[in-house]
C-alpha cells in the first residue's frame, strides 16, 4: 500500500484485541482497521446439523442480499469475531442466541470445538486492498430435528436444511463465502478422520 494513503471509511465501534508474539494482550483496535493494518482477527465458525431418519442434515444460512460483503452467499451456521476480553465459548453462545435463537444453556452443553484454520489474503472483505490475517476456531453442534432456526438479525435471509450431497454441490459451484467454504471442508475432513480412527 506504499504511496497509496488509506483512510478508514467507517468506524465500527467494536474492539478487537491485538496480541504480541508472546500472546500477550497489548491493546484494542476498532474492527474497521483490522484488515488495513494486517491485525490477526480471531473468529468462531459453527456448523450445525441434525440427525434424521435419512441421515445427517446441515443447517446452512444464506446471507441477506443487502449485506455489504458477499451478499446472498451461503455461510456457516454461526460466524463471529472474538471481541476484546471474550472467550471462544462466550462468543459462540452469544451469536447462537442472536443469529439463530439457540438457547444459551443448550449451546454451552452441546458445542464441540474440533480445530482451527489460519489464512492470509491481500484483499479485504469489501474488495479493497488490505491484509486479512484470520484465525478461525472451528466448532459443531447437533440440534434437535424440530428446532427450526429463526433469523434474529438483518444478516441472514433464510436457513436451508441440506443433505451432504447438496452441500458438496454448493461448495463446488462456489455458492459459499470463501472462508466458510474452507471451514466446511475442514469439518468434513474431521468427520472422515474420526471415522477412520485417526
């Protein structure tokens, strides 16, 4: 970005933590500056599934058409960045309640973390030049078959209960938001590895 001064276009009002190489919390930065300055963003990605007579089915949300980034694309069940001072479990519990009306007690009792992903990109979510450095904590939860997710904010247009082949087809067709596609592949690999006893 040398020779191309950049000014933050907005102020998000949400603080993200900045850590040293020794994992010491140094300071907080408004989330609008994370990609501009190449700050590591820690987030949680949750995949929710149900067990039916026909096998596993996955609840997949579609983002609203009015979203500034990746409108109308398929997403993960719950996705949220960790704010300053927030733990992974608290982040997921908060978003499960806000995005899908999943009760706090149920989430705490049934969530399972199974890994993490890390990646870097030289483009911000809004398409401008930047530096995305992301660490995603991956988790899953089984919910009752009759627990229909209900969008509680303006970010989700609808939820779809999809079979494995439908999810795979959507991944191949590029219907998922890119970073969410990676988490789905990690989820399926984790399930495959567990079946093999690895």
